[in-house]
């Protein structure tokens, strides 16, 4: 069984401030350790469930030279291979080769979610809202749609309760959840202790992969539209002339493709 783990930092237990997830800040090393240990917990759970190939991807943009390299290398569990430094939501080789299931660890809620800890969608400064075929999505929804292009289901999510609810609302109640904290606002949370959160993640990862009561892969109907409401009017200029992308409002751009991967890819490249 081949499994991918997509990891982010904002949804990790005991993380509730930008200083913990932004490279160069004094609290960032603390956040890196918390993040790494939750990813390791998911690896252990996947191994226990019979996964013989695990590809774990650092999906956290910490800024500057730290982006997508927040995991602490010497702490990484040897039961997985680790993808570091790759642009967000662009590593699809295991999906193309055939992947059985995808897990989300450290996931956070989409922009504007009530009581979503550090909630945002892709960029806390540049984006407001994102939609796939007019359905509002956060980063987990985007990743699930990418995986769905290759018929791979997202079966597990660990994060705050707002995120767990968001993913289940989108993909179905058969997604196994590991709620490690409850948001008390955007920058505060009631959290499990890290050791307890890791045990929960390990156990429920194993449960998700063992029971195989998986949701269907997330495959929005073709043609697929990806619409983003940007934060300011000047940001639309960057999308002028991109194939398949239209500027449809002062702050809104839409990319259309036969699959979500096509719509997603042309959104970023000319």
C-alpha cells in the first residue's frame, strides 16, 4: 500500500501564532519540532496499518529559505521518504504512479472560518476566498481535488475541529479525523498535549488505513473552474495573459480546465 502524507504546521497541537510557523522567529524552532513529531506519528500509524511505501511532503510555506523545509531532518522517521523544498501542491509523481490513500496532518481551516486557528487559504495576505466549481474550499480541498484527478481518496485529517468539520463537509463523514485542538479564535486554542495528540494521530491513521471505509476521490465535474478572490485590485495584473485564466472582476480571477489539475496548473504558469 502506497500512502502520501501532506503536512502543514498551522493545525498542529499547541500551535496558535504566526511566530511559531514563520521562519526566523524565535518560536519557529519550537513549531518545527511539534510539526515533525506529528508527521512521525502519522508515519508510524501508516506503517502499523500495512503501508509499505510512505511519501511525506512538507507543505508549509514558512517564508524565505525555510519554505517547505520546516521539518527537522535529523528527527524524521525512517519509515517514510520525505519531500522537502518542493513548491506547494505540485509534487504529483506518486499520484501518477498510483497511490492508495492520502492523509492530511497539521491541516488548517480555510480563510474566514469561525474559530479556525491561523485560518487562511494559500496566502494569508494575498487571497480571500477560493472556490472549485463554486464550492468554497481551503487548502485541504485543493489538495483533495488534485489527488482526485488520479483517483486517490483523502481518508484522514488531523487539525483543529474547524478543519476536521470542513474536510468532512466537503468529502463525507467517512473521513477519519484527529481533532488535536479547538479554536477559541484565530490566534488561540484549547489543545491536547503534544504527546496525546501524537498518539491520537497514530491510532486514527492506523484506523483510517485499516478499515478502508474511504470516501470517494474528490473529482469535481468537468469542466472545472477554480475561482480566487484576491485581497487587492493590483494583484489581478499578474494573471493577465495566462492561458485558460480570466480576470472577471476587480479582485477575482478564474481558471478553467478539463480537470482540476489543468485548472490549478494554468493558474500558476503562463
